[in-house]
C-alpha cells in the first residue's frame, strides 16, 4: 500500500503562517444551511456541466482566495476529500486564523481575507478537526471524512459582524461513483513547458483515465481532488491536482507525472468523461471524451 501524507498550499494569494491552536469548541448548525451552503436566491450556482461544482453556493462560484490540501491519501484508499470553506461576509478585510488537523498532518495559517472572499480547505483522511478564529471569535468543528467517493461533505464557516457561524452538510449517494483507484505511474523532466494530456477508455466496465500532468518538479505529488458524476451517471468528471514535493531534494527541472485513475460507476460507464487538471489553483480543461456506446 502506498501512503502519501499531503500538506499542500494551492494558490498564489499571500498569507502569513501563524499558530492558531487552542481554539474553543462551538456547536455546528447542521440544519439551517440556506445562507451558508445554498445560494441566496435558493438556486445553487454550481456549473451544470461540472458534477464537481454542482450544488456550490453562489458565493463559492468563483475561485477561492486561497486553497489548501491537508491530510493523508493513498492509491488504494482514495476517498473524496471533505470540502471546508471559510468565508468573509463582512465589508472589510479581516484576519482569519485557520487550524486544521487531519490524521498526522496539521495546517496553521493566518490569512488577511478580503471582503466577500473565501478560503477552501480540502481535507483528506477519515476525519479532520477544523478551528477558525477571527477578531476574538472562535469556533471548532469535526469534519467526518469517512466513506468513499459517493460521499460529499461540505462545511461553511462564515465570519460576519456578529462573530463566526458554522454549518455542515454530509450527503451520500448523490453521485453514482462507487470506487476509485489512483496510481502514479511515472515521472520525468518535462520536454515542454506545459504538459497536459489524457486518454480515456473503458475496460471491463471500468472507466480508465491515463494522463500526464505538468508539475514544478518530477517529485511533486499528484492526486485526485474530485471524481464525481451527475445523478444520472451520464457525465463523469475527474480532477487531478498538483501537490507539494514529496522529496527533500529533487532535480531542478519542470516535471511531468503520468497517472492512472480507474473509476467504477453504479450503472456502468457514462456517456462522457471530462478531465481537468488543477495546477496551483488554475483549472485546465484537458479533454472531454465520449465513451458511451
């Protein structure tokens, strides 16, 4: 079994690192979710063509101010990460301290978050403790990460003039994805500045995505951050991201990493597979493949 401890910051926004430990506990509102995890007008703003972004609230339709990946993942224990959003609902920039513990890995960041912006944390592993502090208010919640790719866990932490509010929602079975296996096949120095490719095939009823993603060095981690399908199983989306370097020392060259993702859906292969690469917060549309009969 291959295990990868992943503690990654994805995104170019500047943020100072600071300890945020010792935050107090607060109750999590798991029912009043309309304002935190749904659109203000009652309609979710997720891209209808993107199963990975479906159901996102309107304020999370744009790219986050900063994105962090934290936790443990492995080839034969892949599971969809829990999504945690920290949103500044005030009219001015505020300092937000975020403390996440997922398995053996921890994230301690303080970010000057502009008005209306949000942070995104993708937490891998069985569960994660998430603590947020801003302007004297603090909250702590435990995110349940157990389950496979048919589970979607989203937590919204909202900072406003009255303090901090937390809302969580975990749903299962909204995507027909049953199983995902992900393997890193090879790595090398890149021959071109940007290497992004993918091929899709159906083998024994499984969707097999073989791709190459460009990385800052050949030693950087690559991992799936989303594998989801629409409820009818017609469109499958696979998003593969670049993490940090897995080695203390690495050859100084742009890298390219070959990977394979094998996906099983409840009702068999979809009609279309969309492959995207997440490179430092920028989503690259690698290809859309028709695989239906």
